[in-house]
C-alpha cells in the first residue's frame, strides 16, 4: 500500500480511473451513445448490474447497484439491477438505489432519491420522489420561456471572462 502511494506520487504508477466512460465500460457498466457523466460516482464494483441508455446526462449523482447494510450481520450484501433509459437527465445530488428502473424521457430533479421504478415521460423530484409534470409539458414550458428570456449557448469551458461578465449583467437586468 505505501509503495503504491509512493509510486503514484512519483508519477510512475497512474491512479486507477473509476470515473471515465471508458473505465466504467471496462468495469461492466453498459453505456449507450451520447452520454455525459459528470462528477458522479457509478458503482463500478458491481458495474455489470448497471445499464445507461442513449442521450443521458448524469451530473453529481451516485448510482448504486449494491447495498452493504447486511454484510457485517448476514455475511452478504444485497445487489440489484439499475436501468436508466434513453433521453434521461439526472440532476445534482440525486441517488439512484439498486433494483430501480428509470424510464425513457425522464428528468430527475436535483437531490432526488430514486428507490422505486420511474415511469416513462415524467419529471420527478423529492424524497420520496413524486411526479411534477410530464416530460413534454416541461420541455414545452421551457421552450416558451426561452423565447422571452436570455439564453446562453456557449459551453462553460469556452467562456471568457467577458462572456461571464456579460452573462451576469444580463441576468441581473432580467431579475
């Protein structure tokens, strides 16, 4: 252990990557196309139990396919499948628990705990989660709002200081 840490500090041994899509796929996680996983922890130890569809964004989320609450007492951990459908957004601070399925065309609001299956075409939030509206209602409401409110389309990594200053000024002016 100490030798491993020394070798990593010296740059001789690279740290294990548990977060990139390629690393997650190597650990058995099934990941579709056009998927963004940002600042999230996906249970790579039981990766073969997790599947993520196409056009998915997971940001600041924990996805768990095992529950070790019984390990010390019974000698076994509980495990379960996690299935995330197509066209799904999972917001910051959400937790996806084992034995859950998130349908297609779903938005999971920030901080939501998913402990039971989520149907297709809904926006959910809370703990326990509840349906706020349909996926289509949400998209249409925001499409209309974006026609009358400022829209910023440049990715944050490409913004200059001037871009940020302009954005702050516009947002302040529009309350």
